[in-house]
C-alpha cells in the first residue's frame, strides 16, 4: 500500500510526534511571548482578563499542532493517547519558552514589574480590610516568592498544567481511530 503513495509515506516518516510538537510548540511559544510583550507595551498586563489571552494562544497551539500531527504525519488518524501526548509536548515547549522569557523579563528587561506587582498585592490586601500587621506578615511571605526564578518556574508549571487540561479536552474531539479493513485485519502473507 505504501508503494502506491511513496511521497506521502516519505512525508509521514520524516514527521514524528517530537518534531511536530517542537515545531508547533515553538510557534505557539513565540506567539505567547509576542502577546505578553504587546500586553506589556499597552500596559494591559495587569488586567485580569488580559492574562487569559496567553491561555487562548496555548489552547490554539495545542489544537492546531495536534490536528497537523494527525492530518500531515499520521495519515488522518490519531488515538486519544497520541493526541494527548502531542498536546502535552507542545505545552512543555511553550512552557519552556515562556519561562525563559519570564526570567529575562523580570531579571533584565523590567525588574520594577515585580515591585509593582508587590505593591498591587499589598493594596488588594488593605482593601480587604486586613490590619497593617496582617498585611506586613502576608507581604513578607509574598516577597519571598516574587523573584525572577520563582516566577519563571511558576510560569512553566502553569503552562504545563493548562496545556495538559486543554490537551485532555481537545483530544476527545481531535482523536480519530483508524477502523479501516487493512488496519483491523493486516495482511499477514508477507
């Protein structure tokens, strides 16, 4: 059967789960960094709704990348497990790119952002009606975690978590089992 379509077979063998995931993870990671920079430049990065935009980018990357793997590399078929694996691998690459960006952003590009985030958290605690002593105690704990390294690690795990959740759900709709006669009853005469 593969002799009949040599170009298609050659294309499928050169396209692996890892290479596809790296490619689409890289594209999605770059898109997420560009969105983060755009939100920073427009001073919308502190808005609660704006933080969800990067999650939409990750969801889109997982869906597009996994569909590409199914249709271009796997002959139009993909099991739930392989679909899930594709989405998680894409999310790992996006998480690595975003964590590197986060580290460099808070370390070199705009270290004052951590101070602004700390001040915003302090204002929110005061608005909740906490005493000055309670706010000081909470902020001393918060400041321990507001470092570029910790922020980068939290972004990595956040992208991994959300990417896995998105992959679990998207794989339900992306999977497509190969129930063809040749797949169910392979030719054993060779």
